[in-house]
C-alpha cells in the first residue's frame, strides 16, 4: 500500500473536511484519506468507507498528486444527449 507522510495541518484539514465539505463524495474521500493518516489498515478503511481497494488507491494517488485540493475535484463523465 502507498506510504504517505501527513503534516499535522493536513490531518486537521482532513478531519474538518470529512464532515463539513458540501459534497458527500468529497466527504468520503476525505474520510478515507483521514483514516490512512491515522494508520488504519487499508482493509479496515475499505470496510468502514464501503469502498474497494482500487478506489482507496485512487484517493491516495489523488492526495499525493495534489493534496486536499485534488481530493475536492469531482470527475463525472457526462453522456451526450442525442
């Protein structure tokens, strides 16, 4: 699993955003990464957040690539209307 060093400021921000961000999907991302910052095992994070390991890895990759701001990005594909 991915190894990440979390700053105290990032841990505090993750803890705040996991309950207060307006979008539920972002809250879930923040929760998963917050749990990682607390040394919760990946299997436990997946069970608690009801996500698969691939999704957890995606969230952690996003965090490593761009921090909290990257976790706040939502990527939805819109199907064209015919």
